[in-house]
C-alpha cells in the first residue's frame, strides 16, 4: 500500500479563474465599476443602507489604492468593510454558474476534477488529519464541484459527511454565505441575479450573506477547534503546495508561514542536515504562472519554495506531482 504523506494545498485566485471568477486585482476593478453604476443610478433601495457620499469616498479610495486585492484594501480601510464586502459579494455570487463547472473544456483547464478524483482514489488510505485545503478565495465553486462529484458517485449523506471531514476546506479570507445543501445554506449555486438586475438583491446580500460572512478570525472565535485543526494540519504537513497563489507578504503572514517554515527547517535538519535547503524546496512547492524572473527569485530566497516554471499552469503542475505520496 502507498504511504500517504500529510499534505496541505494553499489556493489563490488563480485556481478559481478557469471557472470564470476574477483575479484579486480584477475583482477590485469590477467593484469600482459596480460602484460607478450605483452612483449613476442612485436607487433609493441602496441609499437606505449606504449614503451616496460614503460610496463615492469608498470608490475614490479604492481607485487610489495600489494593493492587489480588496482584502488588502479593507485591511487599511476597515471602515469600508461592510460596503466592500457587499459589492464583492454581488460580483462573486454572479460568477456562480453550474454549467461552467460541468463544462468539459473548462474541466480540462481547472484543477477541480483532477483533484476530486485524486482524493477519492486515496480516501480509504487517509485519516482526517492527513489532508486539508486552505483557500484565499471567497467563492464556493470548489465545494459545489466536489458536491456534484459526490452526487455523481451516488454517495449517501453519511458518506458525504465522511468525505468533508477527511478533506476540510478552510476559507482564510472568509466566504459569502452557504449553499442550500450546506448547513444553514441560503441559496442554490448560481441562483443569485445581481444588483444590476434588481436593486432588491441588496436586501438579500444585507440579510442573508453579510451576517454569515466569516473571516479566519471570526471562525477562530466561533470554532476554535476548526482554526486549531487548520493550523495543526499545516504545521504537521510533510508536503505543502501553493496553487494559483501570489505569495504576497500579507497572505504569507495570514497562514503564519514563518512559524511553519521554522518548524519544517527543524524537522528537515533532524533528518537531512546536509541537504536541508534542497529538501525544503522539494517539500514546499508551488506554481508561478506569468511571474517575472525577479519575483521568482525573491520567492525562492524568502520562502524556500520550489517553484515550477513560470509557463506551467496549475493543472499541469498538479498532474506532474505525486500529490499524496
């Protein structure tokens, strides 16, 4: 029997992009466009929650901000948190599309189908602490795709529960509500129609999405065991893979990467002190599609991550490694 190695996947926006979700930077610009639309139409159903002056100030501040994501912006402008999340939720929820997830050509480009089949193949060999996913994405496309896959295998509710326990997905930046098949879910995947279609959808976002938006810090307060489980899985992982990730300093700090790397160094030193750096970069790997040589060199030196060629996409990389071996 193949020996399973404890593994953590860390996912960035690049993993959702094949399924028609925006990158972190594109989401920023789409939020600005939506703010412009709302300012021009001036519907009273929006102004009962947020003033035109507040929205204008938000838009101008976001336009001036050089950060790479709405998350980075909201960290320095916390007063805009609710408004920023509202507009981001509208854009992300509108990207939900069941046909996109099932499209055969898109499945070839994205990682979900291959990842799901790999996990199913290894599921009987895995304990609950052997694998986890940390995602920086708000969207629930990965969960919906896995759920479709489980339905396609005619899994019972108990079998599904066992699957989710073995393969936890931790949204470190938070997620927008839940789906109807999840506990306390509020919508079917792809059912949301958007603010531009009907301003009445603002009320849905205010009442059904934002109150259930949970960040990593929120989840730590709500469920310390969940946060502890995520951190323990990462710290004890023998292999860590970054996919569709940007390696920004803020994001590395969120997963406490410095602590993880120190722990990895100690473990590798005990087993292979002579080739410690080489061993580290083989245990911690990732993609860097389209990145410059300068950025790649910085990431390698700063984080001891073994990076794939900058021409290799996530699915090609995933197929090239032995994920759980």
